[in-house]
C-alpha cells in the first residue's frame, strides 16, 4: 500500500509551494528532502505531494521484498514477546500530534480554505516517523483510532474513547490529499512505513465501554443498559455516606444496596427497546439517522452515562460513554439484595465485573469483543495493544482477548492499564507483558520518587512504562519545579531497571497544556496556557488541538535527543548488567542512585531530588562495586555535556545543584 500511495503522490506533484510545516519536523533529515522548501516567517512551505512522496521514497529505500503489513516479529520470524523490554515508546493521539495550520495564516481549521486537512491524519504521521527516530523511538503507541462518536461530546469534537464502532477506523484520519484512497489504506501504509523503519505499532482498545450511540445498538440493544430519558438529568452515581472513597468489597454490598439513593437509582433502569415493544423496535432500528436519537424519540429511553467503579468518587458522570452489559444477570454477590423483577442496571459492583461476576456471561458479546484485536492483526499487522480498564473485565473475557491475539502472533504484547506498581505480578499472571505503572505520579513527589528509584523498580515482575507524563496527567513541564523536573524525571526513570522509556507527544518540545484532566489534575489544569493563546482551555481529548511546533523548547528537545542516545549506547548495561546501589559517604533520602556493571565497565546514575538545595557528596566506587578497583577512566555526562575526570580515583567527589543529575561512566 505504501508503494501505491507513493506512486499516486508523485503523479500529483506541482510547482506550488503552499503547504506549511514546522521546521522541527524535518530537522536532521534535510538530506532526505533537498531544496524543496521555501522559508517564510519561521515556516517551511512546500508542495505537499512532493513532501510526502519524498518521505515515503526515503522510507521505501530501506524496504526489502517483504510483506510489511504483518507484525514486525512475524516478519523477523520471532515468537518471543520480550521485545517490549527493549522498547522506546512515543505515545501519540494522531489527530493532535500531526495537527498544524498548513495554510500558514489565520487560525486553525479542521479543513482549511486551500483544501488541506489541518487536523492530524495517518499520511502526516508517516514523515513524523523519521522525526521520532531522532529520539531512538522503536515503538509507536497510538491512542484509540477507532470510529468515535460526537454525541454527548465534552468539547468541540468527540473523545477518542467514545468508541462508536471498534472495528472501523475513524474517517477523520483520512487525508484529502489521498483522494482515491480510504482511511484503512492510509493506516495500513503507516504501519508498513513503521515496520520498514523497525518501529512497532501498539493500539489502544476499550472493551468495557462504548459510545452512548454505539453502532452495536442496532443489532444488539440488549448489550446495553437503559434508563428513561426523563431520569437522565438526575442520573449520577449514588453517594454512600457510610463508606469512604474505595472500590467496594463484598462486605460493603449490604450497606450499598440498603442505601436510599441506590434504591432510587435502581428504579431508573428499564428494559431494552426490543423487549419493550418488539414491533416498534423493528421499525425504529431501520430508520434513517442516529440510532440513539431515534430510540429517544420513539421509546423515551436512553443509554445512561458511565461513572467510576469507586464508591464516592467525586468525578462527574462520563457523559460520552456507556457500559456494555457483560453479564445477562446481576452480580452473584448482589442477587440477594435486588428484587426479582429488577431490570439490568449499572452500579459499582456491576462495572467491576472482575471482582463481582454474574452467573450468565454474555458470551455473544464476549466473542465479539475478543475478535476485535485479531481483526486489526489480520488486516494491518499491529504488534501490541493496551487494554483500557482490563483489570475490571471478567477474568475469562480478559483471557479470551489475550489468548486469541497470541494464537495469531505469540510475540503480540499486551499492556495492562494497571496504575498500582504492586499489581505487576497479578498482571503477569493474567497474561500481560507490561503495565502502565505510576511513574508520572512518583516523579512529582520526592519521597515517592525516591522509593520508585531505590525500591520498586528493581523488584518489578513486569516492565513498566517509564513516563514523566501521560495523556491523562499534567505535562511534566507544567509541574511545580517543572523547569528542573522535565530534565531530572526522564533522566532517572529512563535508565531504571524494568523501565520502558516513554515520550508523550509534545513532552519533547516542552508543551505545557495537558491532553486530559483524568489523573492528578483539577479543572484549573486546563488553564496553564496564556489566555491569548488560540488553544487556551482546550484539551486534545475533546477539542482540536495543535502542539506548539513553532515555539519548541530547544533545550528540552536537544536534551531528550541526547538522553535517548545515551540510553541506546548503554542499553546493554540496563538489560544485562549487574544492578548495584551506589555507596555514598552519607545518604539523606535525596540522592537517588543506582548502577550497572559488566566486566570492567560500569555506569552510575545519580540525581539530586532536592529541588531547592544542592548536595555535596562522595561516591566510594570500590564499595559500590564490591571489591577493590583499578580505575582507568571516569567520564561524567550531564545535560550540558561530557566532563572527563583528569585524575580518577576510587573516591569520586561531586556536587549536584538542585534537581541536577549525572551519568558516570567508569572504565576499570
């Protein structure tokens, strides 16, 4: 497919240079493009067909006579899934990552007056693969790309997590430049290009929920929960004053179900429309227009919004999604608390099906859900998947999802949305190969950061995502002391044992606006941009958003490039070296440290977690290594560059400024 798109693009090339791109997209790859740009006011203008064809031609130069729409492991004849330990991940919401004002004037438009798609497309992601290679990226993780809904949307566009049809790719990713191709063709080309460059592709899947107007409703209204439209305005998770903020246990159920708010809540639920009036349903499901809107008009019922499975969570309802009905009966543990005629309902225990299963699995739905990932494997050759809220799924459904994918490709990797580091062993037993973890939380809290480095990381049973920020959290550059943390956090966690480096799209250019407010944030978190910024108050999960490509923080950009280069050089130490803690002349809980040793060489990683005061200290190298050493050379790498030690000895005297750090390279 990539070759076909290249051929088409070449046939459309003209002399018009009217497509603007930021300089940073092509820096370092000028030789790929040659003299095809015209610079105006810090923007590069180019003929779009020439630009994209040049990108693709360069990638195709590295291709062999191989079918690249298979997973990279299948292409290479590998069956192991330990490749994730070697991964360096770039996380992207493509509609944001490659969004740009291509006309070069005025404000952002999804489709501008010149016919250019200014929101992100798969075509635009292809040259961005070369950009990612500058950071030694070998794995591309994409947030949901499935068809999403714009009903009950929270911003100007729908959330990618409000999945309308999980088997279809969202049409918004089609680029009008590729007029004869469809969005599936374009995604296939992106995966092919990634695989040619030895970049794997991981997708995000959401099996527990669907958009409120899911395409599945038409043929399976009984796979959903329903309430009267008149009750929608008062619909919310019941408050249980006798309990704290928690995931309920079985011993809490008698308190929950005797609660007056809960009893009122249960009465709001009704049968699905096909059961209320089968004849009317046959008519309604074949009507033109949005299926849910027609149901509301004809039946006066609606799918209810989702909410947290934690009791007394202060989050409002999740208005753009609803829960799928994974069991055809009520939770076994709750059946004595509900009346015999109780309609299918949503409550904390129902949506935590892993903990509170029913007796009658909705097997038809389970088969459908477990076939989604294999569909993408067969069609596009993806390499892995993150399962959204997999820990809340019935264990047998989770097992089905993982087993079907790995039957097709034993090397296929599953990432668990597990934020508790201590749940790594459970995730491993469930069949996962990696967890998200909570490094983004720890790096913003000194004591947690110290524990992560000194205690937790070395004990992990699974690799975890070493991420200073995620799509759900504040940007690391916008944190308190962000001017120091944006360097210190990636330095310390990208070298951690079991850590898999993760760059969240925009982190590398110093972006401060979060993509979502889901974790460790408040409503004020979306107001970090100056009020006169075009995207002030906008969140990429719900609104069109353009990263500040024309205002790149060159310091963090160049630092992350050099840091990832250093990690690549010393990756063998991290993966196969002997781990040792560093022996100081004192320790006060602020000097985060660890080291790796192979034969007569070692690397020491040390960082000052005190963001206000410097630290002067000594490192005893022989005690760190565990025996007397004859030091040949010591070289220290800091963010300002390399510092050779003129007269190396077994005692290394150092001073680190607040938030400063060092990579110490030792030749014995």
